[in-house]
């Protein structure tokens, strides 16, 4: 079995992990919420993230009840929804991004309800058409794979599953059965952005996961600093940073909640520092 793709088919995501392996370094996966804090700033962030070291981009699909997310990402969803973001506009952002970047993988992360309202098959077809590479849908367990996982994988989208500290040996095969692209290990029990990950626990968990899968492993939740990123990729293939970037956005809003002139650059500077930790 290939470490990069269960199907053996070359994709943007498998190519990116192969390239990282060839460079001898771990990858940086950056999460931002589509439409946060406004459509123009969000589009500019998306466009420029690869230039400062984002190896893979997770683009959050805003939802009014993001149950796995902490206060920072919940607030980002509320800002984006208030700014007028929709699932259609999120897909349009990816289409525009693909006009200038045909190599950086883009993963859509979110919840099933907006996709259900959109129509699962229509969503899968439109996601493929605009250049989405994979999906992380946090509230669809393996028992519900017929709802979206099977249509997505049939269409060529990667289905990236979350493995948590509470995923035991009995549950692991079911969780990994239809996983592709990479495995997303949630380094803490609980919601995003509330606690920091423990390096020893991550090392142990990644070692256990490697006994079950040849896919790359990315570690997220609680990864905030360049030092933590460097620690994570000592064991995993990539580090995922989300809440820290979303908080950077929040800290660069004015008193009316609008983007300041420096917002985009401040977020990009934060990403560049995180990325530099992987190349030093």
C-alpha cells in the first residue's frame, strides 16, 4: 500500500506529501474560515497563504453551530456569516484561487448540515469542479459514510477522518477504513484552541497510528507556536494550525469589527514564522 494514496492515483495531496518527504521536512497545514472577517480579506489571505509557507490549506465552511470548535473559530464563523458567506461563495473562492494556484491542496472542513441543505451529490460535483482536493466533515461518523463519504471518494475527493485520543483499538479500523489523503490526529480531547498539546502524548499516539495506516499523519488542535510545530513534525508528517491564525485575525479588527489595514499581512507574518520552524 502506498503511503501517499490508498488508490495509488497521484493527486495534489499525495504529490505534496511526497515532495515534503523528498525535502526531508514536515508540512504546515493552515486553517482559516472562508469569509472571515470579510469576503475580500479572506480571498486575499487564501491567495497569499502558499507564498508564506502553507503547504496545505484547510478552508473552514462557516456554520452557525460548530460543535467541535472553540470560541475563536466559533467567532470566526459568526463573522463570516455576518459578512455574507455561503457555501456557494466558499466554492467560488476556491475556483478563484485555482486560477492562480494549481498545486496547493485545498481541503474543505466543516459540518454536514450546510452540505445537506446544498445537496450532497451537487456539492461533491461542484467541489470537484472548482478544484477542492478533500473534505473533513467532523460530524459524520463511519456509520454514515453513504451520506457523503462514498459519493465524495467516488468523485475523486479525499476523505480525511479525525482520530482522537479516545479512538481505541476496536474503533480504529472503522475510522480508517475509508480515510484517504492523510489522517488528522486530534491531539487533545475537547474543542479547538483551548489547550496546548503534549509532545510526549503526540509521539505515543502517532506511533500507535502508524501501526494501523501508511497514510501521512497530520496533528492539529492545540498547535500554536513555531516551537510546537517543530516538535509535532518530529513524529508526524504535518502540523495543523488554526485557532492561532483565527485569533490573529480577531486581534486585527477595529472597534467596529472591520479588518484593519494590516490584518492580512499580520496573519501572513504569523504563518511565515510557523513555516520557518520547519525549514530551519
